[in-house]
C-alpha cells in the first residue's frame, strides 16, 4: 500500500477518475494499474485537475483575504482511460470497469511483462513517471503493416530511425532496410555526436551505401522502359505514355537517346513522323526526356537499382544518400528505386513463390514522406506500397514532421505509429483524431520531451505506450565489435620494400 497513488472516486464507461495521494508524482500518459478484486485494470492518465471542497465564491473571498473558512479539503483529481484488463492470467480489452474506492498503483517491471511490450526491433523503455521499466519494441511481423514516425524538427526522429535500422541490420537476413536519406545525416550521425550507421559494428558486411558523391547513383537511360516514366513523372498523361511506348517499340532500348537526337535534328515533326503522334504530345514528352540529368541518367545499360535489388535479396540493408540533389532529382531516384525493389517482391510472389519466401522482410524508410503522400498531389508508388504491398512483406516507414499532409487512406494503413513531440495544432489534431487510443492525448503529444515518444503497434499493442527512446550513441556502446578475421596488414616498411623491388624489376625489363 505504500506506493498507492490514490483511490477511484468516479467510473463511467472506459473513463475513471481518482484522487491523487499527496506528495505523489504522476505524469500525462503514465500507465497505472487498478486492483479490483480478482481483476487488474490498466489505464492511461489523460487529464489532471486541482480542486477544493469550497464553492467558487468562497475561494475568491479567501484568496482576496476577506474571509477565512473553517476546515475544508483540497485535492488533485486524475482522469484516466482504461485499455486492458487481466483476469485469471488472461489479458484482453476491458469487458467491464473497476469499482468506487478501488486502489490505483503505478506500473512495475512485472506489469511491463504482463503488457508484453517487447519486440525484436527494440526502440526504448516504458516510461512510468520519472523512471523507466521494461523494454518496448516493434515486432518484425508488424513491418508489412506499415509504420509512421511523426514529430517536429528536433524531436528525435533521426535518432529513432537509426535505432530501428540498426536492428534491421542485426536481424539480417531475416530483415533488410531500404533507407532514403534526404539530409545526409544517417551515415555519419552529424547531429548525434558523429555516430551514424557507419559506426555500427556490422556496417561493412551488412550495409551498402550509395551516394552521388561516390558516383554510385547511376540509372542508365537504356534501362528506362516506358512504364518507368510513371515513377519519374507523376504528371505524365495517357497520350504521352502511349507515345513513349510507340517510340520504344520503334527504336528499342536506346529509344530515349534516339528520340532526343531526332528531336534536336528535325524538331517535333521528326518524332511525330516516327509515331504519328500529335505535335503537342511530342513537345510535352520531349521536355520531360530532356530534363533527365545526364550525370544521374547516363546513356548506358547499367542501373544501381539492380545492385540494390541483389543486395536486399541477401538481407543487406541499402542506404541511399540523396542529399545535395534538386527536389525533382530526389523524387525521381526515390520513386524509381522503391518501385524497382517493391515490384521485384511482387513479381517473385506471383511467379516464384518459393524464392519469395526466402526474401527478407523489407522496411523502406522514407523521410519527408508528406512530399510523396500528399493527397493534393499525384499519387506515387508509396501510396501503392502502403495500400497493397502488405502481402508481399514490404513495409513502409513514413517519416515526417507534418502528418496532417499524409493522405488519410494511407494514414489509416500505418498500423504502427511512433509519435514524438508535435507543436503544430493542425498536426496534433490530425494525429489524435485519426489514431485509435489517442482521443484524449492532445496535451500529452504537445508536452513530450526530446527523445520521448508514444508507440502504438496494432494488433499487438492496442494502446499508446509512453516510451523513452534509446540514445543511438549509447546503443552503439552496448554492441560488441565484430572481428572480421582479416589477415594482419603488412608494415609500411615492408610495403615500401615491395614497391622498390617492383620498380627495379620494371627498369630491368625496359633495359632488356
């Protein structure tokens, strides 16, 4: 009884109110336990009020010093929402509610085990007041049910991304990640003490890094069949698409280069002569084809996307740094790559099911997700992934500070949500209105501290869990360094001697 938080004073449906014992600490969103005979109930704190037994007029007179009143009580009244009950060893959604004067307690590490919050992709620990309890994580099975990660700039999204993707690497080849890094932060962890994925012990064996700086991002023009134009240009019209198909049929794999050459030499009439297309359609399509940056789209038959697919097949996570590109180029690389990988999974599921079963569960991490899932813009491949690719074991992690700009149909498919501090009311309203179990959590979402989050991961976790997210540099310190069993490298002196011998041998050959 020494740690009792208080006693229930009112119960209505799934809402309980209790008097908070004096000198007792509590916080918004904290999970509490109510012992009611043979049944234990679990509830989340959603509101707090300070009250007294005086009438308002009496409070005013006392505050102004005009009158002193006899004995009265002042107290703190707490509102909480029920979400689970435990009865006879079974845990389920509440079938009833507790009684008046039942005692309320803070959750313990034993309660944390009962709630079954641990998952293979650990993100942190359960927050209970000022302390942390058992581990909290996301199941691998939840990845294809889609994930959303929301929070204002500086709330800790990058840190949480690193934690989740590091554990995807840990679980390879069972899992793999396809990560699009828009700001170039994830490799080196610029805002986290320069600790990024490159510092992870398994980085060199289970991760492939692609960047324009290392000239690894190349998509050959001759790999761009007409159907891929839908991922390059979301605004392409049906006549333009049909024109591209006719050019491909007439000119073959080099259709883009030949069409551009014909257009430069003979204008729209030259291209129209090949396909008998309208001149306006020709001009519109050719403007699109000429906008392809030759540094990113060289005239070749090689595409880095094919390399990405091969690596993911083996459970190797692929990190694609697209920082420094124009927004148009970023959009094209992201959509083309995601489409190539997702459709590879779809093709194997339809045509080579046994091979598909051996594929890792894939999580695509998409930063700035609102730019690709905005209902006011043309739909992209990511809408299709969120809505229909669950059965192929392809999951999407939509990371954004602006959840209100995500298509409601897509948002409804994000069964796992990691919600961090969000100050814009329009975004908080969108989150609490469209997320189950967050109906009363507007204040809590606003008051989350940096590195704190709420986690919902249906169907396993059907309530909002307050989480203290692990700090990625601390997580790295817990990992064991990997011995790759490499041969001992030679000393610089020995290498210099080898170079001298080679130079002398070369001179002798020239002399002879």
